[in-house]
C-alpha cells in the first residue's frame, strides 16, 4: 500500500476539480476549497518526497497489468521533487488567484480548470509510459487553453491562438515520434525502451526519432528557434495564470527532454552537440529579446526562454556535474518564475500598468514591498548567495571539464545580460520619477481592496520568496538533492529495475 502513495497527488487533484464544479456559482466556497485542497496537496507531496528520499523509487502498475505491458506510474527522486515544486507553486497561485482573479472569471470555472491543469502536470511527472506522457500533455494543453482564454479579451484570444497552434503542432510531432518508436521497439514503457532502443541496429532511424522528440518537446520548452509563441501569449492572461504557466508549463517540456535523453536516447554525441547549439542560441536570443522589451511581463516572458538555455546546456554536456546543475537550476527557476509573474500582477494592481515607460517611484512609495520584490528579481540574476548563483557554478565547472568554452561564454553572457535587464527594470520601475497619470475610475487599485485581498496578493509572494531564500542559503541541501537526482539519471539501472522487476505492486 505504501507505494500507492504515488497516485495520491493525482486522485486529490481530480477530486478537487470535480468537487469544485458543484460550487460553480459559489465563488467564496471555491476559493476556500482550492486553498485547503492545495494545502493538503502540499502535505501529500512532502510525504511522497520523504518516502522516495528514504526508500528509493516507487512504482505502481495500473489495472493488474505487469510492466512493460500496462500503464506504469513511477516516482523517482526527480519526479517526487517536481511534484513537490508543483504543490508549492500551486498553493501560492491558488491563494494569489483568490485575491487577484475577478469574480466574473471565477464563474467560468477557473478553479476546476486550474486543478485539472495541476492534475496534468503531476501525471506528466509521474508516468512511466511514453504514450501516457502524451495523454497528460493533452490534459495540460486543454486546461491551459481554457485558462488563457477566460475573460475573452482580444489580446487573450490572439495569444491563445498562437499558444494552442504551436502546442498542437508539438503534440502531433510528439505523437509521430511515439509511433515511430513503437514501430522500432514494440514497447511504450520508458524503462523497457531504455534497453530496446539501445539494441536497435539502425542508428540513423533512432537519431531521426530522437530529433522528432527533441522538436516536439523543444516547442513545449520554448527553445530556440521554437519559442516565439511564448512571449506572444504569456503576457495576455491574468497574472495568476501567467504565474503557473511561467513557473511550470515550459518546465514540463524540459522534464520530458531530461527524461527521454537520459533514459531512452543516451550516449549519442551528435544529439548532445545539437542540444549544446540549441542551448547557446536559446541563452542568446532570449536575453536579447528581453533587453528590448518595455513591458514587465514581456521581459519576464523572454527571460523564461533565456533561462531554459541553462538547463538544456547541462543536459547537452551530459556529465553528472552538469545534470546536477540542470536540476538545481530547474528547482530555482520554477519558484522564481512563478513568483515573478505574481509580483508583476502586484505591480499592475498598485500602479495600473506594466509598462516601464509610465511606471516609476515604486521604492519611494512602497519601500518594504520593494525589498520583498528585490529577492525574486536578484535571485533570478544569480547574485551570490541567492538561489540563481549556485547552479551556474556547477554548469560552468562542467563546461571547463568538457572544454565547452562556447557554452561557458553563453552562460556568462546570459548572466550578464540578465543583470543588465533587471538593473534596467529596477531603475525604471522602482527609482525613476513617475509620470503624472490620472487614476482610472473603472480600475480597482490595490489601495481600494480589502485587507484580506491585500494579504492574498502579498502572502504568496512572501511564501515563494522565503522558498527562494532557502534554496540560496540552504544550497548545500539542494545541491545534495540535485547530485542524487543526477546520479540516478546517469546510472538509470535502478529506475529500469524498479519498473520491470517490482511488478507485484498493483493498482486495482
């Protein structure tokens, strides 16, 4: 029964999503249920993480079908960590949504769809079957498409078309790659594929299949040159929606790349070189794109792209130190990017705009809030000893070991340009003398809302800022976790053995 703990995060999210539908017009009840459910989910995720840390990989076979013939759920250290990060971000966004999403949007089923999205994310992290990874991706796409269009504003619909079109294209490519892979091996179980793909004699066809997966997942991860849909869509929905998108949705693509290229397609120098080139160009293009933006949310959108490059670079170098750097950066980035989009929503609520041309004087008016916002902004830059600093050290160290000097140069460039961008944002939003602008009579400013709603705006930002501070000042513990995950990914025999030889744990 202990191993069935894997499915608790899935059952809880689907239970919440369905239960919330019975409170369709009772907005306050939906808020309370979502927050309580997200808190319980965090507790379950901590329980799962602790169990995996102590006992190792858990597996559950659905429907009494033994692996590799049935549907497998697997929780290794990487999956458990990402489920925990999803729970942390989900709780923060649930509270933030309660204060920031207007009632008219909540009445269109915001909270049920939000929990369906979390269900898809948890499912993607916990599945051990490549086809079911596709199924969970489709749940994510459908849920996110609904969230991005709630409200029906012109900018939202335009962004949703670009988002949905590119993600459906990614799904088609992904499904094609699955079909080719199944034709080559006759299996869909990822642990089983690890051995069968290695035994395929036609290595050229294996490389083509791997490139199809790279394109499909690359679109979802927003790597160069497949990223243009992201800055065109992520700034359009409410900031709470952008927060969960920016923190987790692109990271599902990164997770899929990590899982597939450390388990199924391993040890191919050509593929590693492709990943390195993509990483360098992603770091460069995302940074330059952010540099020329004047909207706070568009700046953050391009920085999502830029910083995906760090993780792809570590995957391309494919050493234990590099993979550990990738995992550490993934942990840091999920928390920081979720927080950044929430604070952009806070700035908008206070000032009525996200344009840096008209913003200014924030520090003079709100010095305490400015110091709070300083934490995620400069954690993003990687100012030591904040959380973004430590994984870059691992990645640069791995670059010297591999003699990947172009990669080191790109990492340093992206770090420097991020510093320039955040310094520019800080000067424009916090220090510059603001323009005189009349208050919009129809806009509900931060000063006009209740004390409870103010707490719902600021509390999640404080919560994630404290998590970021822990990642930075407790870097030794996070590095230990990242190194353990990297070791499991590089030496994947334990994962394969846990799935294929522990089939007595059945989900009935």
